[in-house]
């Protein structure tokens, strides 16, 4: 039990130190992405339905996130590419 507590404290401290090393702009972009994800998820019934404005915001902000954080978002770079492919096939 105490070993687990020490491990969790260590992981939290390392996470805080990692945040100190990141730039302020990177943190701001991550906050914007997270807030928009929450806004999209709040207006969903069973599954998130995004309109073109949501997709535009996510596509613009996802590029500014560090690579380590891109894969863990609601919208991944693969999702943005899939949207682009669908749009290109429709046109």
C-alpha cells in the first residue's frame, strides 16, 4: 500500500516537472483543445456529432499541440486526414 502511494507521488511530481519544461503557448493550446472537446461532448446524446465549425477548430489547434499529446485527444491527426479525404471525394 505504501509502495503504491510513493509511486503515485513520484509520478505526479515527474508530471509537474514535465509541465514546467513546456512552453506557455503549448499549455494554452492544450487548454483550448480540451475545452472545445468538453463543449462538443456536452451537447451529445450517445455519440459526438461535430459540425464543420468544430472540425475547423480541431484541425487548426491539433497542429499546434506537441506530438506526444496529439494521439490522446478526441480528434487525432488520422481523423483530420479522414475528414479531408471524405471532403475531397465529395468534391
